[in-house]
C-alpha cells in the first residue's frame, strides 16, 4: 500500500512540475513521457561506469529444434578462433517393419547421401572454403535423447573412419541442388548434400526386424548417429560458421537403390529410403569452442580494472562487469529515467562479423552466490526487450534502470555490480515479491532465449574509461528534487 502511494505521489509531482513533457532524446526504450530537463524543476546527471572484461564459462545447450553451428573462424582479427562440430541421430520413421523392400527382390545400392538443411552463416563467407567430414558416433558413446540438448563442451567419441567428406564453398550454400528420383528431378534450395560410403547402406540393408528394426532402443545399440566435423587441415579458407538444422525437413539420410526381380535380371524399380531426425528419438549436440586471441586476449590480461573498450562475444563468449561507484551516494530524489547508455565502436565496415542483436544486463548477487535479473526493472513475464531494453538500435544498446535506481536512492536497497553480455540463453534468477523465479520451461534447464543462433555476433563497446565522453558507457539520470 505504501509503495502504491509513493508511485502515485511521484506521478502527481512530476505532472505538477512540468505540463509540457517529451521523451529523452537519447532513449529508445519504452513509451514513457519524460519531463524536459529545465534545470529548475527537472535535472539530469551522468554517473561514471567502471567496466572490466572477462571470459565467460559457458555450459550453453542447443535444443534439437535449433540451428547447429559448424565450421571454423580461424582468426577473427579482434577475438580469435571459434570452432564448431555437431552430432545427431538419424532413424527410420517407424519400427516393426523393414525400411527397405526385400521380399522376392534384390536390392542394388546406387548411393547414400547425407542431406543437411542449411539455415544461415556468420563471418566472412566470401573467403570460406572448409572440408566437412562425416563419421559414425562410437557404439559406446553415451549419446541418447535429450530434451534439453547437451552442453556445448561435451566430448562425444566417434569412429575415426571417414564415411564421406566434401569441400564446402560457403558462397554456394544457399544455391539449389538436384535430387533425381525415378523420372523426376527436384531442385532443392538451402540443402548441403554429401555422398557417403555405400557400406553404410549395406549394413542397414542387412539388419532385420528381429534386431535393429525391432524398436528404437535396439536400433540405437547398432547405430548411434553421425558426427559432422570440420577437417581443419583440409580447409583452405576458415573464416566463417555455417548453421544447419537437424530437425529441418531438408535434413535426412537418403539411400538410393534399384530393385531387381528375383526371377530375372530386370530392374523393377528405382527407389529411395530415408532416415531422418524424428521427434520420438531426438539426440543432438552442438560442440563449440572459443580460443581468445588478438585485442580481446590483450584486454582479458591487461590487469586494468576499468577498460576503455569492452569486448562482447555471443555465447560461448565473454562478459563485462559494470560498477557504478557513485550510485549509492545519491540523495533521495524522484527518478524519471535512469538509463545505461552503451555504444558500439566496432570497426568492421563490411560487417563481415556482425553484432549481436541483443545484449543482456543482470546483477551479481555476491552475498547469495547467484546471478539475478535487475530488480524492479526486469521481468520474464513481459515484453522486456521493449520495456527494459537490450536490442541494438542506431548502433547502441540501452537499458532502463529507473526503478532499480529509485530503490537505491529512496530505500537504500542493494547496489549490485552488473554483468553485461550477449547470451544464447540466460538462467538469471528473477526475484519478485521475495520469491525466486527461474525462466519458464525449458528455462529451468536450458535457459531463457536471448540471441540466436549460437555463436552469432560480436561487438566492441566504448568502455568506462573511453576517451570520447559522448560514447563511453555511462548512466544518465533524469530526476526531480524532493
């Protein structure tokens, strides 16, 4: 009740002070009307922010319905190396029946093709030529269905025998390809196709309904799935990541074969059988690693506690701590707007390495050894990107911290160190009404989605000690005196 009265008093007082209102010219967050700064009734002030770069330990998981990153960025001129491989299962559409017609016929395998649904890329695709190699996941690997996916640092053993490989030209990944079946020739767009060893098909042909095709569990004992890895030594241009969707309709293992009559040498038909990534047996993992180098590594190791530049790399990547040393010394006042202003200074004119679409800001609750969302200003239950901020706009990322700052200057609540980063997902705990709330399912295990796909985007920001005062990270407060 007291809090409601305070809010009412705040709104009423603001209205009496200023009849003609306008938005702050620096903000794009929300649609609140902010009193004009007249330095009589309404004032503004800028608080310094201290920023420091850190490496972010990351156990991000990629769900089976999400794009998987593959490839190598050998040497991002600012951030260093990124490498991604992925693993997934492919199975028949049903069990209890043989997927290949066998009765009274002889099958002649023509080819086996792995088709992958391509959904995008990140990096310098114009100079990327990388070799994709396909392996079989090891029989003894603990690789099974997982609704929440596997952590990106999971080690999954595989058989070293190469089933097939292809030199992938990233500039042609979205070109159409031919799929010839019987008398029809289909042209499929956004599909990468790799021819595999026929022995794989012969193995599946030899299985029957008493073993592999009896049910899903027995099939998995004989075939765990495929490992899609990048052959770094065989890749002349390693400057980008490609993204593929295991659950996409264009992803499948296709067996092309001819059916020969058992009574003659005549070919009865030319057909195909497909294995795919079906919903009853999802098993997938995207394994991705970063190796910091160049300017980013320099800033990680420089020993400064207030960096003039902040290096943010999307998950698995980096973060910066932000401290606002004078915030808890402010006298009580009415906060109309408190906004953290963050500006990109990335120097990439061709945008080969694009920026994250959204940055996220949360708080480090050291006393309780946890990360929490910004009190009062953030909630998972609303359109927080519009109300709280974070998406890039006009080369800036801004955050509305008005209620959080009000709680500090009026009720002397905790003034936390903040964390700025570009997560694939976040698991920050929201504390609402004294109750701790984690993101809604599947957030309890995998997190709340912020940026997609994995490892897409990186940005250099003007830090707290950046020389240009108009660009450096700072907290601007619009307020009225009490």
